[in-house]
């Protein structure tokens, strides 16, 4: 494995040198033999592209910049919002509403003015990916969705770039390095993404704020090791991290000879339509259950004020009920089929969730089960907060 | 043989919220069918309608991917750990 470390496209380190200010800044690297002047000059000449300036990108960007990676590219399209601040430590409260890319670049330039920050305020697409990636030695995937994961993987394989991969879910993380010629790629591990209907629902989403901090920091560590060519890189090994159990496990990854993008008989030789590949266009399918009778928050308020006998059914999870509720009867969507006896089909029922998606499924299910006097609260508790009662917090 | 099956976070909701489940089995296939007979909701998350393991779910015996062993025929021994490892993408968007 040792021969596979290091950045294949990095220029020889001797071309660069450090100023006195840089020597002082990086002195804790320079005095350890594993980095030393040679390693620090490699860092200075390295070019790393971070895809996503979110939960993973935040610690990644900070540590790469602090370590003196000479050129860091950032790709992100979002603006900072309040819900980001729980984990995206690149940003402060005053950045809310600002484009992430400019807030991130400002922060990194302030951290280390010696380095170059390139910003790409765009979605990574099949059209622009190869062009954006081609100038960098290493790509670090800090995205949060399957289409971009497959796009980054395929682009890295096509260009022969290492892809330092990290992904998170609630309190669990996965980290590895894809894209080395003899090592596996993301498609070797997972040939296809989950169909959207089977992705765990929003009710089970969420993430422990520190988790992307840990996973992104491990990605940063692996990136720095690749650059300086020291240690055992996480190639062919999938590191699993469980923050609740505080356990790391390691699984062996193998290159799949049948892999459609890096195998012997590859069928993917250029970038494809990743939204289509991941079924994103059908993503709304389970939730755009059609012909769902709806009631708007204002209509519901009017009817409740009038004293109509309406049964409010809340299909969210118990921990969401604790955040805010409309005094409804709580039956999480996943339990509805076995708790349907708790409902009286002779009464008028209004089902709601956070945004109206889960409750649409609930209404669809109950209508098929014979319920006739049932409506979905359009826009869920979010719309209720917007249109009826701003005291109800949005989450 | 008693083997431990580690349930990943995204699937715990379908397995009684447990982190791991102990089942009696001689092969991986038996272990997984033992698991899905205990937790019926898990089945559609692990298998296609044709009963094939889904392509975004990998199964490991200890640290080896069963695709490179004998797949569901892979023998398990007392004390082995089976890991179910689905692909996760980010999970930070709450819709």
C-alpha cells in the first residue's frame, strides 16, 4: 500500500519554498519528521477540491487551510441558514443569509492568508464537473445526496483523481478513499443508490452536530496523509463510526471486477444524468399521492374556532411532538397500520405532519382503509406557523 | 450457531430500535431470513421483490464482504458478526 500514497500529480516539492512567516506558522509541522519541510512544501503545492461547504466541508476546509494546503477549491450553492449553525462550524450567526461559499472563503482566508481559495458557487453537474475537478490533485466528497455522490465518484474515476469520501447519518459515519487505480470506487461498493421511497424518511433524519465534525476531520486527516505520502491511507478499507457507541469498525473493500465505471468491461465512460440514475425525478412519487383532499391552515383555524368537531391526527414522531404540536392525537406514520383502530372513521379527521408529505401518505393509506372524512393539512405545521400561529416554532 | 447481526442506524427503526440482534444460523442467508422473520418491516429494505439483496445494501461477515465470499451461502461460525451496511448520503436535509 505504501507505494500508493502520495499525490500522483503533485509537482516536485523543491520548486516551492516557505517564507519566514510560513515557517513560524507551520512550525509544529516542520519540527516533526513525518511532515517536516518536505511534507510542508508538498502541502503548499497541493490542490484540493472540497465538494460541499456544509457539515463535512466545514472542519475539512478549516483543517486543510490551517495545515497550509496551498490551493483549496470549494463548491457549494447554498446560503447559510439557522439550521446549519448546529454543525457547520465555518459559519457564524452573522453569516445567516449569506452564500456559504463567500462566508467560507472569508473564514478560511482569515485563518490562513498564505493560501489560495477558489470558489465555485454552483451545483456540481455532469456538464461542469470534469472542468472543475481537473485542476485539483485530490477531491474530497462532503456532499449530502446520492446523485452528487455518484457524479463525484464517476468524475474522479474518469479523471484518475483520489476521492476522499465521508458520509453521515444521524450518529453514524462512513469514511474511505476511492478512486485509486488498484482500489475500489464508490460503485464497487454500492452499484446503485437506494430508490427514493426506501431512503429513511425525514422523520428518521437529523444528525448529531458533532458527527460531521468528526467525519470531516478524518477526511481532512486522510487528505493530508495522501499529500505528504505518510502512513496507511484508508484505501480499500471502509471505516465505520458510531458516535453513540463511540466505536470505530473497519471493513475490507474490494475493487469489483464487474464495476460499470472502473471494472474491466466498463459501460460508463462519460458522465451520465445522475438525477435520473438516482430516480430523483420520481422522488416525489411516494409523497405526491394524488387526489388527497386537503385543508389549508387558515380553513382549519376557521373550523376549529367555529367549534367544529375535528379530530387532529399527528403522524410525526414523538420527539417531534415535543418540539411543537397542535394538540393532535399522535400516531407516527410507521405505526399507523397497526394503530388504525384508535381512529373513528365516523369523525372528521385532519392529518398533519411537519410539511405535509408524511400526512399525505397517511391520508392516502386511511382512505384506502375506508376513511372518507379525512383531510391533509396543507403545508403541515410549518404552514400553520406561517399562516395561523407564528408562536409555533418551525424546525 | 449464534451470530450477532449489527443493524445500521437507518434500519434500526425497522428492527425494534435495536443496535444488534442475535440469531441462530449456519449461513448468512439463514441469518438474514431469521432476522426478517423476526422483523418483517426489514424485509423490503434488505431484499428486492425477487428476494435478492438490494444493491445499496452490503453484508459483511466480520470484515469480509459476502459478495466476495459465497454470498448468502457464506458459512458463519459461532460468535461471528454479520454487519449490514447500507449506503448513506448525508441525512442532513429534513423535509
